[in-house]
C-alpha cells in the first residue's frame, strides 16, 4: 500500500524555489529600473528598485521564519505570534511604499 502521508514538496526544494524567486525579482526589478529610467517614466527608477528590493526581503523573511520555527517549534503559539508580527510590520511598510510609488501624481488622470 502506498504511503499517502508524504509531503507534496520537501523543505530543500521549497527553499530553492524561494531563493530562485528572490533572485528573479531582484534581476527583474533592476532591469525594469533601468528600462523605466531610460524611457523617462516618472518614479521609474524608484519603482524598479522597490521591486528589486522585494527579492532580498522575501529571502530574509523566509530565513527569519525558519529560525523562529526552528527555535520555538512549528506548533508554538509564540512562534505564530512572532511570525505574524514580523510579516505584518514588513507587509505594512512594503504596502505603504508600493502605494506611494504607484499612486497617481498630481495632474495624472486616474
């Protein structure tokens, strides 16, 4: 009888996936920054650099999450609270910056 309790994806493969997404975001963001700057897009450089910064942020949050879970345990309420707080703070900051960068400028038509 087959073992139906195995994981769909193991931790090592998921970590490779997270790091690949982080690298792709960084490269794509840097490329977009250069392209938008060359085209003279308003706030293009800042927008591209913001996208590029999301890559290392995602990787850092992944490692922070793993360190907390490793220290406190996966089913720990304290680990859930720490992770919730960290992700909430970084999410609010990233959202506020993203909203400011993509908000219509004065004179733009929505």
